[in-house]
C-alpha cells in the first residue's frame, strides 16, 4: 500500500484488471467467432444454390436500366421510340421508319442514311452507338450510307 501523504484522506489505487495478454486473447476470441459465423453463413448460402454472380448482375442491371424489347412493347410503336431517341440525341432528321420482318427496324434519314436497328438488343444503346459512329464520320469527313446493328459487330458503310 502507498503511503498516505495526508492522514485521514483515503488514497485509491486503480489496479489493472486485464493484462495485455488477456486483452489479446479476448480480441482473438471475437475474431474467431466472427470468422466461424461468417463462414457458416457463406457455406449455407452456397448450399442453398445462392449465386453471387446473379446477385451482382441483377444489381448492375438495376443501376443502368436499358430499354429492351419487353419494354418496347409498352410503347405504342418501337418506331416512335427510336425516332424519339434519335431526336433526343440530335443525330439526324428522321425521314421514314418501317419494321422489317426479322425483328429489325429500318430508319432512313432525310440525307438517305439507312440505319437498321435490332429489336432484340438495347435500343438506347444502339442509338448511342449510332451517335458515336455519326460523330466519327463527321470528324473524318465521310458520308454515312448504312449502319446495321443486327449482328454481333455493327456494319458501317460509307
């Protein structure tokens, strides 16, 4: 016990309750419990057929909504949708729009540029690509004749 500098006044001494070894063991216990619970949850999700790939693809799909064929059905006419998108991006003035039999849509501009859109793919993405192609053609001082989106890679004719 410490000597009391003033008689009659009690002196309190704070004792260290846990040593550094005990604190380290407690921390290790908490980490192990978290690892066991997390691992158990992970294996239960895998055993139930849960797919992280599907979860993230759905999440990314929700972040960037795309206009698809199913959504096109809610519009009166997919031709109107394409015409509105082209006008919105100010690519060219639309002359005529007609549907082809192969799930495609043919748009002709007033400058006689033929653009064939695939109704099986994202229409807004195709229009954005058309804007890029059109801008590149203007920079290169070339006149577009035909752009075809029905295939895996687009076909551009000058």
